[in-house]
């Protein structure tokens, strides 16, 4: 029996053994249809009714591929809803390169314990290309903050909750999926199973399930299996830097965002605080070969505040820029980065990953009547319908803002100037904190439109003057 010990370190301290340290055996119970390549057994699916086939002798089986926030949230929801759930993750201690910011609403919605949040950011600065700095936290209420997490901690916690709810974790690398040729026949997922002790390629195994949730990130193999199509992506580059104690004190509850062609011609640079270090990074969509040059510029812009720091880890990862052309096919659905749920301009994806995973799982639980009947494409698409209705306006607004303010340095100067307006700050944080496009005041919106035009005109005039 293969086994792995998961250790999670939370906040500034290692958590207690009773609370977070558990020893899990990653093996399937007797009821699980897992087999090596040498053994092949088909599922017996009995159709009780032509339009709504019921399952006898077992519950609906669903595989979740990928153990990040999307996969962990999906697996927990499925298991709680009576679904026989299998979560396949290749690396249990994966530290994905990520800014790690989560909105306040996620803490409540997902019942996250406060000790997995490294920092509660209550101060934010946005810095223009000409190094004009604006504080954008003036309208935050006393209880409001932006949470900063490490992905290895958050992801591990959500997976543990899925296990506690009844999901089976499979420590393995998903390689391919056989699509059924007959209605209601099983999907066969192939993976290399790891025993947690060897660095070998692992033993070739496969599992039969009724439905699949692809939560396996931007390079999703589940997406490739259903020919989901490609999408434009941003490459994010980040360094984790250990700062001297006096320097870390400055970033105790402060995050910084740098704008300008030097740090990125189509994104921004950042310094985000973690438990005992800061994450310094940048990203770009159209200038990927120059990413290290942009990172050097970000470090130079923040130099006085991070001087003396020691680089602990260097990370890079692609981030999707829009949803895939196809997100559902038959009994397969994509969630999180695999589906393309990251907002333009901000690069935010953690909340949308967890939320989409939960919403997809809820659709399966409801459609299967808590695991008692087979699901179909209509059940899977009910998740898409709800998702698009709820979050499509947010994605469209961010798309428009990116096109307007990320196109040039003068536009970025205008953006920073606008952030000095408290109405803009309140609208921005209300939308971010609670994941809804905040309703505006018509009079204030009209003033904002005039101020936006004025800021753009002034910034362009200044740019021309400096060029001459």
C-alpha cells in the first residue's frame, strides 16, 4: 500500500499534529474500480429509465483531475453529496507560483481558518510609471482585508477537507483519458501511480468513472482529451525573497503594485507579503522572452525596500487570459485555470478556481440526485449557465479596463491618478472583496467618466511634453 504524509505549515507557525498533520494512505477501497494495465473490468450500469438512468449497487463515480483550489473544492463538495469521488494529484507538496491574494468573501464562503492566511493586507499602493504612488485602501472597512496565502498551504488544506468528507486521493500523474463510445459507458482515466517514496515514473494504473472534472491547470490534459481548444496566456515570473526583519516590517500588511513598460508592457509588477518573506514578480502576455528583464526592472523599482533580501525560490507559470472555447463535453467539465477562469488585468484566479470547482460539483450532485442516477451533458451545462450568469459581467469589466488602461504608460499614469479618487477605490474594492460588479451612483459615475477622460488627456499631454 502506497502512503504519503502530508505536512502543512500555516501562518507563522507549524500547525499542531492533531489539527493539520495526518497520515493518509493513497489507495482505493475495495469498492473502487482501480486496475493495473493487466486487469480490465467494466462498470455495470443499469438504466432504470431511458431518460434518467438510475445506478444500482453503487453511487455515481466521479474523478477530479488536479488537486489545487478547484480540484479540492470540487472533491469536497462531491464527497459530501454522496458521490464516490477520486481526486488525482501528482504532487502533494506542490508550491505553485502565485501571488496568493484571496478576497474576503472566500474566507467566509469556504470556511477557511485564519491560520492558513499568512498576511491580512489592509494597505495597498499602486505606483505609476513615473513612480507616483497612490494609497488605494482608504475606503476599506475595519474588518476588511485582502488575504495572502501560500498555495502549498491552501491547496493542502482543501485536499485534506476533501479526504475528511470521504474523497479518495490518488497520488499519481494523469496521462490520458479514453472517451466512451456508448452512452453511459465509463470513462477510463490512465495515470502513473506514485508510492511517495520513489522518484520513478510510477506504476501504470487506470480507473473507471461516470464523469470527470478537469481541474488540472493551464496545461490541462483533460482539456486536450475533449479538444477544448487553446487560449491566450500570460507568463508569470516570481521570486520569493527573504527580507531582513526591519524590511519585512514595512510589508507586514502592505502590498505594492508597479505599473510601466519597464516592469511589463501589458501587466504589472508586484510585491506581496507572505509569512516570512515577500513574493516579487511580474507577468506578460505578448513579450514572454523578455520576462526576466521585466523582473529585473520590478526589483529595481522596489530596490530600497527589498535591499539585503535573499532569494529563496524562483518560480514561473502560465496564466490563462480567457475561457476556453469548450468547457463541457458530454460528462466532462473543466474548472479553474483549465477552463480559463482568470480575470484580465489583475490575474486573479484562486477564488474563481475554488468557486467553479464547487459550482460544477454542486451541479453533478443535484443532477445525479445525490449520486443515485447517471448524469448527462445537460447536468454539466447547468454549471456553465450558472457560472456565466454570475461572473461573466466581472470578466467583461476587467477585459475593458485592461484594454483601456494597460495599453501605454500615459494610460497607466491616468489609471493611478484615478485610483486617488475614493469613489473609484470603493467601487474597486467592493467588486473585488465580494465578487460582484458593484452598483454605482449615476451622478458619481458621470463624474468618473469625465475624470477618466481628463486623466487620459493629461497623461497623454505629459507624455508628449516629456518626449520633446
